[in-house]
C-alpha cells in the first residue's frame, strides 16, 4: 500500500510548511521550506474546492451550501442559513467576511437539496476528520503547524493517503481529503473511510461524533472566538498541490487504500461466498456482509427519492394516503446508512420533504425506526424466528414495490435500480454486464459472433483442403480446441 496512490497531485511533491516535530519518541517528520502563501486559501477558494463546478453539466449544479454562525442571541447561540451552490455561495462567503468580523462562521462540507441533512444530500465531495487536539495533554499549546506535521507523520507511518489540505481552526485542525463528486449510494463506503481516518488519528483528538456527511466546519478566513488571540484566525497550514488548487483524490482508489478490502476484493469475496453456499460450504467469516447490506439500502433510499420526484415533479411533496408508507420506508432505509447519532434530525428533514407534519408528529410516528437504529448502533440484537437479527427493519424489494404500487413502466421512467421487479432486474443486470465488458475493452457479442463465424469458415476450409484436425487447427490459429469446435459448429449452421 502506497501513501499517495489515492490522489492525482497538481504538484508531484506535497508541500510542507516549514516546521519540525518533537514527538518525544525520536520520530521527526521530514519537511521542506514553505513555498506557498497559505493565506491565498481564503473564503472564496475554500468554497471553490469544497463545491466545485460539475463538468458534466456545463458547470451548473443544483442545491445549496449551508452556512452557520455561533452568536449570542437571547439564549439562542446558533443560526443557520443556505445559499445556492456556485457563484452565489462564493460571493456570499467573501462578502460576509468583508462586511463583518467573520467571527465563528461555519460552512457545510457537502451540498444539499434544500436542508442540511444526509436525507437531502445532492453530492459528496470530500472526506474529513476534525481534530480537537486542545483536548489532548500531549498537544495542548503546540503550534498548529507542528501538530499538522505529526498528523502527516502518523498517516505516512500507517501507509494512508495524505489529506488534500489541513486547516487550523484556532484550537484544532480539520483534515480534508477532496474527491470527485459522488452520489448518495457511495455513502456506506464513505462512512467506513471516515471511521478509519478517525481511528488512526485518535491520539490527536479526532471527533468521532463529527463524521457524518452533514457536518459544518469553520470557514477559512473566519475567526474562532474561543481560541487564544494569536490563534484566532482560521486558515490553511498545509496542502498537497497548491493553495489555489489542492490535489483531489479518486474516491475508489482512496477507499481501496484505506479499507481492509478493496472493491475488487469485495466482489471476489462475494463470488466465493456464493460458490461455497451453492456447495454447502458457506464460511462463517463474512467480512463484506455489512457493506453489502448498507449499500443496498443506500441505493433503495436513492430510488425512493427518485420515485418521490417522479410522482411529484413540481413540489416533491406527496399527498395524504401516499406519504406515510413512503416516509416510513425512506426513514428505515436511512437507518441503514450509519447515522444513528443524527437520526432524529435526518428523519425531520425527510418529513419536511413530503409532509406538513410538526416535529412532534414526526417523532411520534417514526420513533420505532429511530429506536431500532440506535439499538443496532449499540450492537444490540433482537430475536427473529429463533435467531438473533439486526434490530433494524428489513424488507424485500418486492415488498416495497408492492406497498408503493410501483408499476414496471414507472420503474423505468423513474430510473429505479433496487426497487424493481424480476423482469427489470434482469434488464439491469444485462446492461451492467454489457457496460462492464465495454469498460474492460471486450468486444460486444455481435463482434464476437462475427469473429467466431469467420474463424469457423476458415477452419472448415482448411479441414477440407488440407485434412487438418482440431488440434492442428487450434495450434495454427493459437486458440483452444474447444473454440475451434464451437466456431466450426456455428459455421456449419450458417452454411445451411
């Protein structure tokens, strides 16, 4: 495992600010003199790298960026608002710091439809870890640059990819691994990457309650009112690439570098398990089971959102009689995506998307889903048919399709992938196989058939003219005897 395999650097060398590290155990992270002005990474640039343009849609992206500020306001100490993603958000961030003191201003790391919540995610574009090192005796009072150097050493030592950039937040650090824009379905694997980074950086005060995809962190260029005066400014202390263009990771490679099993290994493990099960030799070791389960529910959640927007394209709200089952299933799907600590907030956002329920009504109607999600997070099981099972509700795709009355034509029109009937599932599997073959550079079936027919005709000719047998033909054309037999058989049928 190489530490930098997961990123495509704008500069072939990481750029370390000039500092040294006294780890008290004789480890010193190598550094070179700084060549960049890190204050170039201001609020506008911070927004540009967190929320880049979508090059597949001429730069246009839908959704909002969430801003927040800690204030003293009659007992309320937090206000939050959203701004359309893109130029409006960038101008807003720059103007906000220009017009005000910029004290205690936060920005969301991901983009959302209308509300800041995992239930309303429109794109995932980074991994991150918040390091509250001021809570760790070993690092209290140390310069942010020194702590950043120790963090980099720790990651290098573990063979893990380095961040795209590190921000000093006054009393801590935020390490950010920028990626391409990703769909909701990647969330389960994204969550696992988050947990690994946090676990590795525990000694630096990694906040394991701040790993979900709806987090806000301090805006570069703002100030931290709780920090010592000479450390109040929030800003970059290290980056790969340049402050204007930090390096981005390819998420698939980043995850393969971080997680115990790569995506390819998971596919192989699933195939091997299927074979063992068919032979009655199913293993008790199932390392990929959790990821497979959560991935399916993440896809099911995306399907539910697609269905909602297909059925109600104007407002997205569902009429009475249709919404109760939808929101129950959507809340349950969300409970499988590793967000138990914020389930109440997330389900409230779901309810706002489709109903006019009050928050109290939402809590009352969906309390069972929340309770089961928390039980599962605590590792508690429930009895189901004389065996222990996950506390969360499980439903077959066919059950959900029946409950919601999703017709075959609607499955195609809404672009559903998990909540489909058997006929549509076969169509999707065929399409995925074709695309996979195309990605691997394999010829499509018609091209293969044409080549095989040509081979068969040549074999028939040489067999008749020169009396060559299958083995001789196989040697002559450099293929197996089985291929020769199949090609000749098809050529004979064609000749008739």
